[in-house]
C-alpha cells in the first residue's frame, strides 16, 4: 500500500464521519433503557436508567421528544408515501424510546416488535403492492390543505393551553417500578375480559384478512 | 426543571395533530392509514405517561396502551387488505375515487 | 424409407409442386416451389409413412450466380409410438425452396414445425428472406436496426455502428484506433 | 422517468398488454424485467424479458445475439482446416464434439476415409468432453438453485479432465484436436493409463453428486414438476439431446445414425422416468427440469462405459487420413448431425469445387432448445425461470454463433 | 489514437478541511511507522492482539469490580457520607471525590507510593456514564470484530466444504487478515448512488439496517455480569430491534430504483412478517417453562450442567429449539432461505445497487445479527454461559484469582457462550454451503402451514407441562428427570456423531479430495 493509498484511505474515512451517527444513537438508547449491571455480581442495581428528576432524564426527554415531533411533522409533510412510512418508523421508534423513559420496558419492546417490525412492514408492503410509482401524487386541494392546517393548529394550541392550565395531582403510587410479571398478572386477573375480547378480535381480523386476500372470488 | 406528565402530553398532542392533518390531507388510502397510526400512538403515549405519573401503582395505562397496539396491528392488517382489494378493482388507492360499494 | 422412395412419394402426391429431385450424393433433396411449400410441409409432417416430425435445420443459401436465394430444410423422423423403447428406425430428407433474390418471399412453416420459428427468423436476419405468415418475424441475432443481410455474398461490412468502430481490418476514412 | 419507462425504452419490441392478466388473480402491478444480458443465471449473455406480476412470470421472451460473431460468414472465407478452431468457440464447453461434427461433415462431403484408430480416439474424446460438459451443466444448475458446493465438486473433476485434454492437445478449452480426416496428434505415452485411472476415480463421484444435489429434498422440490415438456412439444420445438430424452423419448443420434463407429460400442440411452419408480424421487414428472437434469447424470455413466470400451480396444494405425493438400470441396452439399452433449449439432456444408466452402451453416442444439423458453415460462414463479433455463442448459456461444 | 472519453464526469477532488488534514497526517505517520512491523510479524501481532483483548476485558472487569466492592460499597456505608447533588456527570448515586477515595484506600500498601495519582485515575470509574462509554466501546469493538472474523471463517469453512482452501495469502497464517483488507478495500471504493434512485433513502437504508443489530448487543448478556444493560424484557427487546432491521432492507430495495432490488425487498418483507411469528412462538416455549423474559434469568436456571439445559428439559423445548433455529435462518435471510438476495434469481436482491462502504454495512448487520441470534439460541436453549459440567463441581476451588479463572474457563463464563454461539454459527454456515435455496411459495408454506401450527402446539404443550410440574408430584418428578436424561442423551449422541464425523473427515482429508489430484494428475 503506497502512501497515496493511505492518503486516500484516511480521507475517505474522514469523509465517512457521518458513519458515527449510529454510535451516537446507540449511546442514547443505552442511556435510555434498562438496568445497569454491576461489574461484580451481587452489587447494587439501579431500577431505571435515568432516575426521575435527574438532569439525564431531562436531556434524554428533550432529545427523544424532538425526534418524535420532527418525525411526526415530517410524516404529514412528506409527499412520497415511502418516505412517509419511513418517518412513521422513526416516530414509532422514538415513541418506544419514550416508553423506555417512562419505565415501560415491556411496552417499548412490544412497540418495536409489533409496530416497527410488523405493522410498518405491512404498510410498506401495501405501498409496494398498490403503487404505480412511489412518486404518484394524490394532491389535495389548496383549500383542503389550509382548512386541515387551521383545524390542526387550533386544536394543538387549545390542547397545549389546557395542559398548561391543568393541575395534575400526583397520586402516591407514582414511579412505582413495574415488571413484566405484574403486567401479566393484571392481564389475567383484572383485565381478563378485555384480554379475551382482544383475542377474539384478532381471530376475527385474521379470518377477515384471509378472506380479503383470497385469490379466487 | 423536571419532566412531568405535561411534557409527554404535549408530545402526544403534536403527534395527534400531525396524524389528524395527515388523515385529512392525504388521499392515498395507505397515507390515511399512516395518519391513523400516528393518532393511535399519541393516545397510547398519553396513557403510559398518565400511568407513570399518576398510576398509583396500577397498570391501567400500560394495559390500555397494550390493547391499542393490538388494535392498531389488527386494523392495519385489515386496512391493507382492503387497500389491495380496492386497488385490484379500481387500479388506484385514491380514496376519493373509491366511491362505489361494489367489490 | 430410402430417399428414392420419399422422392417418389412426393412426386406422386405433389406433381405440380416438385421442381427438381436430387437423389444422388450425400444430401438427397427435392426442390419445392414456394407457393405449394406449406402443403408439402404439412404432408411431410402428418403423413403416417413419412412422419418427418423433427425439423433439424433451415439453411439459407445465397445463389449469387443464379440470382436466387434458397432455403434448405433438413427433416428427420423420430418414432414416438413407444418412447421408452430404443427405436433406431428413422429417415432423413431435405427440401429445398428457392426464391427470387430481389424479392425473397417464402411461406412460413412455423405452424407445422414450431421449431421453424427461430430458424426462419435467423434466415430472415442473416439472409433477408421474408417468411409470410410468420408469427413474429424480427431480427434474431443482429440488432433490430442493423442494415443489410450479413450472409449474402454481396454484403459489405459496415465501418461503424452507432459510432462504434466496427472493424479493424479495413482502412477507415478517419482512423479511430 | 419511471422505471417502467426505462424498461420500455430498452425493450421497445415488447408491448405491455395489461388486459391479458387473468381476472380474479391478485392483480397488482405488472412489470417488465430484464433478466440479462448480465445476470448470474442466464449462463452468458442471454437476455430474457420477463413480464411479471409480483413473483409470477406471465411471459418470458428470450433475446439472443449478444455473442454473435458471424461464425457462419467466416466459414465462407476459410478452408475447412482453418475453420476447425472457429467451431471450438461455438459450444465452448464441448469443443471436441464441435470439431468432430464439422470434421465429419467435411469428410462426408469429400469422401475421406478416417482410420480406425482416429475414430476410436475421437469417440474417447467426444465422450470425455461430454462428461466435462455435463459436469459444468450439473454444477451450474446447482448454482442456479442456490447450491454452491456441487459446482466446485464438478469443476474439480472437470479440471482433471481438462488436464488430460491438455496432455493430449495442449489446450484446455479450445482444443481443435479432432480435425478433418482424423485427429491432430496421436495420444501421448501413458495417456490411456491415466485416463483409465481417472475413470476409476470418477465413477464413484457420480454418487456423490447424486447424494449432494440430485436427491436433495429441496432440490427435488425446486425442480420436480417445473417446466414440463410433453413428447409432442419436445419434438415440435426441435428439442434434442438431454431435453428430448428428459421428455421420455429414447432417441440418440449415436444409436439412430451412428458415426465414427459408435455402432461398435455397447451403451444405453437413459431417459426420464416418472417419480416413485426405483430411485426416482416422488413428485418427478417426465419432462420436467429434474428429469432433464438427471438424464445428464445418467449419461455420464454411459459415457464412462463407452470410454472404457474404446480405450480397451484402441486399434493401432494412423491417426489421420492420407493428407490431401489443398482439399478441394466438390460441388455438392452435405448435412451431418452428431450427438453433442446438448443435443443434435448439425453442420450443413456446401462446396463449389474450390478449397473454400460456399456455405457453412451450424445447427446448434442450444439454439433450438432455447426456443422452447417462451412456452415453458408461462405463469411460473420467478425462481422457476432460472430453473427452466438452467435445465435446458444453453451455451450462448453456440446459440449466437 | 483517439481518446475515448468516459461518459461520466470525474468527481472533483475533495477539498480537505483542517481536521481532515490532521487525520490524514496522523494516518500517514501511523502507517509509515506500523507498516514495516506489521508486514514482518503478522502472526505474532494477531496472537498478541487476541491476548491483549482478553487481558483488557478481564482487567476492566476486575477494575470495575474492585471499585464497586472496595470503594463504593465502603463509601456508602460510611457514617458521614452524604450523596452529592445530581448533575449530568454524576447520574449515579455516588459522587466520591478523590479525597474520599484516598481515605478509602489508605489500607492499601502497594499503591501507597503512587499516592495521589491513583485517586484521580480511579475517580472517573465510579461514574456510570464512564462505564457505559467504556462498555459501549467494547461492544463496538466486538460488533466490528465479529462480522469481520465470521466472514473470514465462513470463507474458510466454505473452502473446506468445497475441497479448496479459502483465503490463504493476506496476513500470513491462513489469510487471517483477508477480511480487514477487504474492509479497507470496500471503504476505498467509489461512493455510488444510482441515477434515479431516491438518494436520501438510499444513503439512509444501510444505517437503518446496522443500528438495530448494534442495539441488539446492548441487552445481550455474555456472562453472569458481562452485560451492558440488564433488561427484564431482554428477549423481546432483541427480537424487536432485530425485527426492525427489515425496514432498512425494504428501504434499500425500494430506493435503489432497480427492479431486482424491489423484488428482494418484497421477498424480505414477506419472509420477515411470516417468520417472526414462529420464531417468537418458539422462544415463548422456554419462556413459559422458566417464567421470565430476562436473558440472565433464563440462563441462571440452567446451571446444573448438560442435563439441566432447557433444550433437554422437556420434549417441547427440544422441538422448539429446532423450530427456532429454522425460523431464525429465515429471519436472518441465510440459506436455504436467502431469497431476498438470491444471486441466481435476483442478481443480488436488495443489495444489487450497493457497493463499497454501504454494501459492507449490510453485511456487518447480517453477520452481527447472525451472532446475536445464535447467542440467544445458546442462552435460551443451550445453557447460556454455563458449561456442560455442573457449576457445583467447582465449589471446592475456593475464591482466589486462579480459582475464579478456572471457574470461568471450566464451568461458567463468557467463553462458553462464545463457544456455543460459534458452534451454532458453524451449523448455519454448514447449511448454507450444503443446501440449495427454496422457492418463495415453499418458504411461506413451510412457515404458515408447518412451523406456525407446530409452534402453537409446542406452546400449548409447554404450558401443560409447566402446569403439571408445579404440583411437586413425586411421580411427575421422576418423569421429568427421565425426560431430561433421554433428551440429554439424544443431544449427546448428536454431538458425539458430529465430532465423530468431523474427526473422520479430518483424518481422511486426503482421501476425500482424492489422491489423484495430489499425486497423479498432470499439472498438480
């Protein structure tokens, strides 16, 4: 390898500095989720990644919230349906990070499995099956756009105002650690009826989807 | 400066409005579906936030969010099936053009 | 069936169609007039005595001195009555169809032997014989916009094709290489 | 510009007929896809334009000619001796058989008598080359099905065959060994022993291929019942060689119209049989891809048989006809077909009294076998297209000439 | 002679900024210094790098452990200790100052000579963020090393299976440096985005593929304490992030503006949504038996040696292991399920238009995911980091440094997890280089009509089995023990057979290839 080659190589590496972005993201998720294992066994463990009230929680919340808001705004601004799906993926992933921040680990993981892995792929599948071209545009009217924007922004402002004025009483049990076992137990005791109903619903949906996708009608 | 339930509610509200906007401006059926997913997610986020900050140790919010995820998955499966059917019959997924009830 | 018998059979069946019969030599054939050729072909294929079901090859010839073009159809019989038994009984024979060099038209036999489809396209591509009623008569080996018919004796090789120098053997007016 | 436009531009001769899609099917977007000319499983520069609907291929139209080198035109300007090397380059996997076909055509035209030793050696090399060619076919077919390893096993054995070819004629691919009037050079000392040693080594390897690929459950599932060619269809489209025998017709030019003394050897003509009988796996239909493939495997055993007989009774004597300088071709014509590994390779040679033929026409087996692609690839899965094309086993050098 | 001009414009030279120039100068000087040494002692450098890595990991674990037990635990129990105010740098509970540290380790006579300095060295180790960064660094290193060497190993294995040698040149000993060299080449290759492609998505897609497989390493335990993040839902988390990998693949296929890529993406989507379900169901079987989603928790119950591994605990888990392995092959798009990149059908599927660095990202993600999947299989079914010998046998060893080392080596340590994962990886490679590829309809058939009902039955069976074993019935315990012994013996037979066949092949390796090649043939 000549020195020119090294020159080229190192400059390419320099140009690839954006490749470091995944590292940053992974660091972020590391700070977000899970319990830290002590290097020595039997040591003290912390129950959540970022304790409530810590500066770390604030920083992480603002980072993830920005990501959520940016990507959800991007969903409604995108013209291309595949990009919309991509931004939806970003939104779903950041919502799952928010769940981690809310110490709902199981929900966060399920969100990743079901939403990001399943539903989104289904959507993209639908896009690919039904689009002549990803760039095919179904442009709405100007009036429609303005109206929708007005309604949405009014709603947003109103909601915001309500949130700011509301007095949220903090109940004594807040921040209690939750575990998957608790979740499972309450699903099969207090919430057993909705659980069963959800099962029946999924069954119906399965039959319905199979009927819809049937080849010969 | 601490993060409270309001912070999460605001994020949820923004998501909700974005979903609403998407639903009302997109004509592509799958685009509308994406908007619906956003709305559902925002409500799930609110529920989990309430659960965390005022849950009193019960898991109502998380369970509701779990059901929302289940519902959203079911709804997406059916809706994509319907979209494909509509496309099969009308060669478009523009919801404004799908005006017949005939399959 | 020996070639003589085939010749005899054909001459009795199609007295008006047979132009010439050549039984001597390594390659016995009969020459058929182009307008009766599809009938003869159908007979060759379907007749139970002949049953020439395999079209082996179509060789297009340029008979420059006679100002004619010709197609030689090499036919063969595969006995398929009992396919799992080795049957060595066969016969081969050739048909020749000639046509005018300036207006080369021969009826297609692609409906008799589907194998003729590509062979006829090749003859059209390289020799410029037009086969009437061919299902899809396009050039097959050369590009669709190629000019001339390369296998004709008076064919002149182009010096370039779409700006690509096409030969290194002839001197070019503006040497590129 | 959308993707459909791009393809339409590159395939202007293919019109999309959207009305032809079957109603009630999961009709989605019809797409024109160019498979080739640069594609891993088109075995060279074949281009197949696929009209697809999702994973289903509605129509496949082969476009050939990317390797056209005017071989027939060149034949009209060279003496037969000089043309022998060009025949190597037609079916470059079976150079010996091509040499043999052209040499026999010219010999019949000129009435040359080939010495017995030369004929026997020709048979040895033709069969040896058949084995080599079938090995490539087997290996690449495995590759088409996603099995990489049999390919290298087959090539390992083929390398040994090529070593033996190299020892005899100095070339590993374009041999020009069989020439007009005989063979180019007698065998080197010790060649026969080495060849026999190789055959001893090689025969058990065929079982290895069978265990590894032929009877592999996935392989059978992929190829059995796919691309079925009926007997009538096979003959109508002029299929010859393994595709014809794969449709269950016991027909071989070496038996039907023997040349170079094939009538002296004892061998079978293997054909396809339907699944469930003997070792043939269930699900196999006569005429499908698996049958065409397996006929080749069986043919290798028969080739070994012929080679053993020929090597055991190798006559002494000359290896070349009495040399005729400036061989004059009589004003006559001849068509000779021989059994190439891929089927019937025919040469039509026409002389005009000079030393140079006035017309040389090669009838390539791959050319004719390939013409059945369109009827076979109708309403199949995308993954079946490589399976079908691979089982036909084309060599583009000979399709395009 | 006319110059034929290339039909594309050569790219303008990139103007380097200050930072880039500094990096380049640094790289050049490092290269100038290191190249002669590396080229002279490649083998020695490889071996010493491996040893240094092991020592480094061990040292860091020992250091953290020492700080935990000797400093932090001691500090929090001090009577006058008050936790400091929260700040970004001290997200944890202990804000030990160097003086406190000094006070705590005065009894250490060895380090007394370096007195003040050591306090400052030890000070950062107490912060979680420091530990996280160190741990992440280690994971990044692992994440880079695993694909590189799995690829090299795959090429060697493929070579052996195909009776050839595989890489032999680069680096000296068996081409060990082949993969790093390839990596350098890939980084240097021209950065191509096809005309008509959706540029941003095309650039983004490789990252969307690689981030999930990176994230999977966060919650993956390598040993009892060797885990970056102890998640109570680690199994679902890893499944979730690996499932999200498919989004990158689909986008890559879609953005490439190539029909073969779209085909690859569609196939990947199809395959993924169908195989995630049996895979998850198969993992549910041991989860039901153990009752936790935490990987460490699952591994903890398998301490008792070979016969206590979950795969042998009941027939349903045994079958679930097989189902999981098959489904994981499909979800990893490995042969015989490598349809998304089926080279004989789709050219290269979704990676058709990719080259260079972005292409290598896809393969990093794939091989890292392969490792993660195999590690999960070993943790969930094959005893995790516990060796086939029961851990209780090591009880008499004591608690010294040597004893710890021996325990880690013989009974329970990351090395066993690595060993098992690598063995399963080998099985994946083995399958890939032996089997042909199946068709998409057969993939879906085998998933929806075979594996899915099967795993459903397994889940039901496991539930019944677990319910039966909660009764503490004496008869049932006997049945359970007998099942363990029978299934374990079957496993032993499998492993024994594998070793026997491998040994036979190794012993007769010359005959397998054929003596003719080596001795007789001309040109050999």
